[in-house]
């Protein structure tokens, strides 16, 4: 989105900025609550209207003297959004009317060189649209009355925003031409009118898109600090107060020949604490888990001083259940005292012992504050993304399974020994293997674990959970299988096609 113009939504607290942001994006990206100071960090979204794409930015409420250390940081974030904006949407409240806080916010915006569009929100009736005329007193000629909650007047607002955008840059024009050509080419391939070529940027399968990496963890373990360190800017508010971050925020970052999307999330508290927390914190926990759903890999941050807690293991369990890649980042390593060359090795042994179900996940010690090994954790996450998409040829897989069965047969259950017949990889992301067997339901968990370990020994699959499914080979399936000629491979009938 680097070559796209930026539209910032600003205004005093509780005037409906996040509601308007969600309405323009067409999805509930920002937390909306009927309470002031809900939004804290800058939220970015990619919007399009009348064939123009632009970046829309939601901000916290503009205040002159917030009287709170965290809210003071919110003001810094809002002013950074104003500084980078090409167009500013100044939202006011049509129900409350013109207030001194609106006047103070207007004084801040007059220092900007970007065009300002005044939006009188909550104007959900003709009468309130007429009453909104008082906001012309702020001095800007462009003023519209809208209701972001009901969508009233938002289309007209988008028309005005697009008209106020700067002319398309050369990069934007080139990108648009590439999008049109890629879409036409992909449609031709899908319809069978063309074949994928070596020069194509896509395969016949669905494109994986950018690598999506979610930063997860308990409150105050350093997720926002790590994001800021990776980006090289103060993108997120950082405070020692737990629960500072509320929204799950996506940020794009160029990486190698592609890009990654870093998803900063709110700290996930224990279920009991979430149930008794304020509504915004409940929404934050839900958004964090939903962010995991759209991620490819999760970086779980652990406090090096406190160690792996039960809540850390609980969050890791969510990651494994979702089948996402996992990297364990032990943050605040700079605060660990009396370190030796064996300290980290012992730490890993302790983590493996406390949470053996995470033995596939790589562990790295970092310090988001000093930047120690911060880039390494990102490298590991991208490597894990590649491991999730690894596919094993069926022939290789069955040779491995045959060797594993020859080394150790399944244990007997109820006087019957299951028999593994053959296997195939059914899917990637996460890698999913289907084993066809006789008495498949009796394959013991320990033997399933044994097969998983053999797969990992042979092919790695570092950082990604594996899905092993055991399916009974039906008798009618075996009965209807065509006879195989001597000397032919399993699964082959030995038949030849008639000469044409």
C-alpha cells in the first residue's frame, strides 16, 4: 500500500470515527463501543471507490490535554496519522452540535497542508442534516452530513474523498495495469484458454498471498514493542500498563521479494478475567483469536523472567488446534540475570518438559527493547510458513510408512493388530496425511505419535502441526479394485491404452 494515497479519519472522542472506518471498509475491523477512548492505535485499511484505491486510517480521539499517560500516546499516534495524510476526514457529532473540543481539534488540523472534509456524523434524519449546517462555522467549505451507523450519506462522502485525492502516481497507474493484466491472465487460465507459464507469478492452484504472522501472548509481554522494532517506527502504543492494545492491527512489511503482514493483537487473558472485564477488553480477546484464524504463523511471546505460564500453554493450544505455524519467542532476554552459554539450552529443555506438545516449535530468545535477534524471529516465522506448505510425493511417503511399520508394528488392541496399508498427503497448511488401514479405529495414539515423529525426522515440518487421519479401507473398496498384473506397481492395473 506504499504507493497509495492516505485518508485519515480524525476528530474528538466518541463521534463515530471507528464506525465510519468500518463502514468504508465494509467489515468490522475496528472495535466500536458507546464509550469514549476505545480506539488507541492507528488502524489501517485498504479501500477502493470509483476505481481509486486509497489507505483509510482510523485514529484515537483528538484532545488537547487528555490527562492520562496512555491517552497522551494516543495523541501522538493521531498526529502521526495527520502528518502522513493526503486527505483528512474531520468527524463531528451532529447530535451534540459544535463543541469547544471540536474547535480545539480544528485548530490542530489547520496546521496541516492536506485538504479537510468536515463530516457531521449521526445525522440520521432530515432535521439533523439541517442542524449540521452550524459546522460550516469551523471554516471549511467542504461539509457533509452522514450516518455511518446506517450508511446514510457515506457514498456521497466517498465521492468527495476521491475528488480530493492527489492525482494517480506513476506507481499507482503501473500497479493498476498489472492488476488488470493479471486478472485477465488468471481468468484465461481458469477457463482453459491458456496454460500457466514459467513467467507467471501464479500457479494453477490458489495463490498463497503474503505471509500473515500474528503476534500472540499474554498482556504486557512485548508484542507491540516487537512490532515497532520490526517496522523501525513507533507504529503501536507501548506502555507498561497491561491491556494497552485493543484492536488486532494488520501492518504490511516488505520482506525479500515479497511482503509479510504482521498482525499485532491484544493480550489474551485468562477466561475468568476476560468474563469480568470491560466490553472493549472482551472484544479485544475475541479479535485476537479471530486474528489467529486469518494468520499463517503465530509468534507466541513468552516473558523470559516469568517463564512459560499455564496461560502461555493455553494460547499455544489455540494455535495447535487451528493448525497454524508456531514460533516461541522468549522476550525480555536482556533482563535474565547471570546468563551463561548453557542458560538458553536449559530454558529450552524446561519448555519442552513443561509443554511436550510444543516440541515441534522452534524457540528463540529475543529482546524487543534492544532489538536482539528480532529479525531472527521473523526469519523463523517465514521458514515455518514454507514448512506448512511442504508436500510429500505419494511414492516417497509410502516408502517411509512401509519402513516405519517394518521397524515397529502397531500395538495390539483387543487381540487385534491394526494394519497400515498405504498413505497419502491430502492437504497442506497444515500438512494433512490420510492413512488407510485395517482396523483404523484401533491405531493407538502412541503409534500415531510414532508415525508423526518419523515424518518429522525425514522431512522436518519445523514449526507446523501435522494432521494425521486414519481411515478404514472398506471391504467393497478392496473388492472392486482391479486385479494387478505381476511386476506392476501398487495402485496400477497394468493395463495399456489401445493404440489410436
